[in-house]
C-alpha cells in the first residue's frame, strides 16, 4: 500500500509539472514588476537619426544612407494570440525633406514576464522581466530563427547614465543581442533602453573580411557587410484624448 501511495504521489507531481510548464504566459502585467524600460502604451513617439552603410568591395559598392526615423505608438488592438498590443507606425524622412512618409507598421505586446515586438512580421522577445544584470534569454524563441543556434540576448549593463545626441539619460539598460568576432567576420548587435522612455539607440554590425591580418581591426578591412546605427534625437508622449 505504501508503494502504491508513493507511486500515485509521483504521478500527481509529474502531472502538475507538465501542466505548469504548458501554461501560456499571461498578458496581464504584474504590478510589482518594473516595466519602465519599455513603456507599451499609446501616445509615445520617438525620432531617430539613422545611418545605414552597405559595403561590397567586389562590386565597388560603398553606400552610406542617412535619414530620420519616427516611431509612433498609435493605437491598441488585440493580436492573434488574444493579447492587447500596440500598433507602431514607422515613418522616414530623407535628409533635407520636410515630409514624413510611412515606411511600415510594427507592433509591441507587453506580457507579464516579457515584451515582444513584431518587426517585418518577425517576432522578437526584446526584454524579459524583471530586468536583471547578466540575465539572458532566447530573443528568437518565437520566430523562424529559433533553431539557428543564434546567441542569446543578454542584459550587459543596467541603470547606467548615458548621453546620446546631447540627451542625458540617468538610467540606461543595454541588451546585447550578438557579440561574435573572428578573424574573418564580426556580428555585433545591441539595443539600449532608457527608463520611462524606451529605445534610445540601436546598433547592428554584420561584416566579413577575406583578409586575415589580425594586426588590422576587422572594421578597417571589410570586404562585405552592413553597419546600422539608430540614435534618438527627440521623444515625447501625447496626452490621451
């Protein structure tokens, strides 16, 4: 009888583990968790300077494109998963132009333990909560790159003061999405978030060099690749109507 009770107890425990492991993350934020590094609400807007460099030595391509980018957290809606999400309208303005033109529409969803953002129809886990220094997670868990053995996202700095385009932010969090370097290639991606504001800087470097001279920095011997830099220049929040 004792063995039977022990067996039944083990079955119950195993069942509970399976049930809790399959529970979907709730869309209801926890009031005790600080979500201020990634505000998800209507009214927020951001303007950035963007520099996008494309290099292809084989075709003599050395292109540098500069423009301004605006993101507007425009309205709320319910996504396909039944979660409340924010529609993000993205506009671009060429240097010298006075007219904003719609570029695309993304959206963001704040869940209890994470914030997810859909960019070009690809879902990324941008942050997990509560935020902690050196905590890591699979930022591609819900997209086509989930099985590509990509590096995990990691919070590599937290609550640090930083100045970007003469704007002083007293608390900035850095998410390092990739930091791989070899003799022939470099993949480096980071996003920085300021408390009570949101994204203030984004960097993506994905370059290759056919030259293996390790006495020369790979950034000085690029033969193919792209460099993307996005830095905030102003931001605000419109009052709800």
